């Protein structure tokens, strides 16, 4: 009787111990982010990725923070440097995440910069930093005339191949 109790107790203990053990699982690369200081407040996206726009080394970095969206367009120039494509870079604010209520383009007099510090094509990762000042091109007066992103940092995985 005592042996049966001990065997049962050990079996239950082993079952509980193995049930609580965490399995090693494949996971996305750690520390993916797109963050910045937006007009002196911390701005952190809850969704971000990057994609190839075409075969000509053009890329778009996309970040969404609730109703605020940023699309940073980059191209690789003849010196193999990443350059901001200002006329295709945009920041916009939505309502319900589908109706655009204010949109902004980079202020080309502000000395905007995007620096790609690492682009690991094999592992589909891109990282770097940015400073961009946007000026409003549409939207009510209740939205600011300019929005400035400073100390921006990104590390993103590619959306698709």
C-alpha cells in the first residue's frame, strides 16, 4: 500500500514538473523596434517592418503607433549609401486606422537624415537611426503644423520576400 502511494506521488510530481517545463521554440529575432522622440515625447511603434519596393535597391520602413503611421522611403545611391527619398516619405494620422485626417511630408529644409548601420540581407534585418522633421500638407488646424522625430532608432525584419 505504501509503495503504491509513493509510486503514485512520484508519478504526479513528474507529470507536474514536466508540464511546467517550457519548451524551446523558434522565435523571431529579439529586439525588433522603431522608436523615436516625437516632439519631445517618446514614440514607440507597436507594429513595424520593412520591405523591398523594387529590384533597384529601394526600401520602405513602416511603423504604426495606434493611429499614427510613418513610412520612410530609402534608396541606395551610386556610392552604395542609403538616402532618404523625401517625396515618398510620409507621416499620417488616421481615425479608425483607415481614414487619413492629417498627412505630412518631410521638410526638405530641415537637414533630415536616415542612417542604415546594418542591412543583413541574408537574415532579412535592417537597423539604423533617423531624424526627420515633417510639415503638414493636409488636415485640420487642430493638428500641428510640423512634427519632428529625433533620436529615431530602428531594427526591423523584412515583411516578405
